């Protein structure tokens, strides 16, 4: 029994033609995917800022030789056991001028509260090399450690003698051949110099005339004279001797802070608190985990820092319940505090110590300043 006719011809059905709308849609999708692929590899002009490592100032850090050493070491003075943590926070930057994040990475970071998208010029100024940036960051870290030590020792009742040191000479400096890196400026026009503002006032008071200075160069006291150059800064004429200065101090106690591969000045307040804790019989934090950030000056003034939102997330990740924030950063804090973290506003080292006392003694935390809108 035949199931088919061998002599029959079968004409296959013509395939359906796609509608113009469908064809247009396919082409649009292909073009969009192509554009997205191209955009992925196009350079951007942004970088991503995110939480970085957290360091306990009461704990250890890795030294240059790879060994673990106390982050803060004090010699020639009594020290006491500590507990808990006084954490300093850092931020990491993803991307640089050689390799910027892709647009996909930027989009993901934009919707992540832990991260921030920043213009690359805000982090890597145009014309500044990576080496120059690292050197500047390292210098700021050294300066912050000295300011923190001065603030801590002063708080503990020690006498700290300020010294203003020449850090570097600028190009075409008026001080070339007269001053050298490392010189300590003792007096200018007979007046004792303890800070850069005083020196600047004296230089401008001479109205371009030579400025007589006494300096300490590696233990030798020298009398020198520098004639400043007139320059225009922010539309105003001023007199400069072409040097950058570093605040230095003579300390009665030998304090060493070891923290490699971290730069900038924002750890100053936590360094100061760590030094005080190490040198105090009472544990400042009562054994709790307290985190914070802020620059500090020798007189105990706490200043603003960058990346505070990312640092709050870093504190939460480290298990901190309490966070000390510079009062000048409060506008960035309000509305962005991670759950479970309580933030206090501090303007001075004494403010920070008040918070720690309340935490330690189970005091009334509600009366302490906080960041408010």
C-alpha cells in the first residue's frame, strides 16, 4: 500500500517575510549592542572611590620588611594595655589616567551607596605625575603624624616646642642658595617663628625688603637674609620667598607611628586618640570598637577630610558601633549613615575625648553633638 505518490511534486511554502517594523527593530538592537560594545572600551573621565583598608591604631601594622609591628610605639614614657579598637579609615581609588573605569563600572558604582563616582581631575590633577602625587600624599601623612603627636602630648600635659622646617624650594625660589631643605626657621626680623602665618606676615610687612632670619641647619645656628619676590595670588599682589614649610616639633617623648602605603592627613585625629590611649591608664574606648576620621592640628582642632561616606561604610564593615566625624563634614554625613552606625560630630580633640568618655562610662550619648540637616 502506497503512502505517497512518487510522481507528485511538492512545492515548499515560501518563508514568511519579516515585517518592516521587525527588521527595523533587529537593526536597532544590533546597532545598540554595537554602540554599547564600543562605549565599553572608550576612555572615561571619571574614577571610583570606595572603602579602603581599616587600621586599628591600638593594633599592629605591616612594616616595610613585612613584619607586624605596633602601629603606635611610645618610648621614654609609661604605657598601658589597651583593648577594643580606635579605627582609622581609608579610601581606595579605582582607576587612573592610564586606565579609567569602563562606563559599565561607572554605572554600577553610581547606584552603589558604598562607592562614589568622581571627576578624574578631582583626584589626579592635570599635569601632576603619579610620583608627585605620591610624594605629596606621603608628606601630608608625615605632617599629620607630627601634628597628632603634638596634640596628644599637649593633651597629656607635656611641653611641646614647635619648629618650622623648610620642606622644599620652589622653582626660581628667592631662597635658592640661602635656605636648604631641612633648615629650621627660628626667627625672622628678630621675632620668634612658630608657624607659617607669622612668617608670612613678617615677609609682607617688609614690603619687598630683605628679611633677616636665624635658622638651625643640622645643629648649626646661622644668620641669613632672603629678598622675596613679588607675585600675584588670586588677583592680589604678595611677597614670597619661594619655599614650602612643614610644621615640626621637639617632643619630650619618642612616639613612632608605623603605617606604610597610606597617605594623606585624614588619620590625624585617630592617631592622636591612639597615642593618648596607649599613654593613659584608662582605656579611652572602654574596650569597644570606635572608628573615626579627621585631620588635626597641634592645638587639637579637627578638620575636614574627603570620602567620608565611603569611610562610614568601611567603619560598619569593621564592626564599629560609633563613628567620630569632623563637624565640617556633617553636610556629607546627613542622610548617608549606614544602618547600625552612630555618628558624632567633633570639632576638637576634646570633643572626641568627650564621646569616648560617654561610651566608656555608659554616659548620656544623646546630649553629644551629632550631624543634623
